C-alpha cells in the first residue's frame, strides 16, 4: 500500500509529531527539576496521543487492507483471518 492509499496517515503523522514535541518538553522538564505532577500529566498526554495514533492506524488497516482482501474472494479467507488476528493484538 502506498502512503496515499491511507487517508489516516497524515493525521497520524501530525499526532506523532506533536507527541514527539511533548516528549522533548518532558525531558526538558525532568532536566529542569519540574514537579512530578506536571511531568506525569504530560507523560499521560503523550501516552494517550500515541495510543490514539496506534488505534487509528489499526482501524485504517482493518477498514482498507482487510476489506480489500475479503473482496478478493473466499480463497483468501484464511489469510484475511490471520491478518485480522495479527493486527488486532495491537489494540
């Protein structure tokens, strides 16, 4: 699949770049001896952003890649089921 086939990828990239910036800020906060509560809140925000990016990616894969595999016909059913099981373990 090419990058353009996945309409969610630009949104995922934007989320991960924002999380990356927040992560750098957290490192600066730790080096600057900022309060643990404030750091924990920022870590929670980064964790949530990464989790949401991952969910979006998995759902996009299910919606597009597996849907396409199912439409190829019953001979691909076993492979499609395996792919579905493989990708859903990341949810």
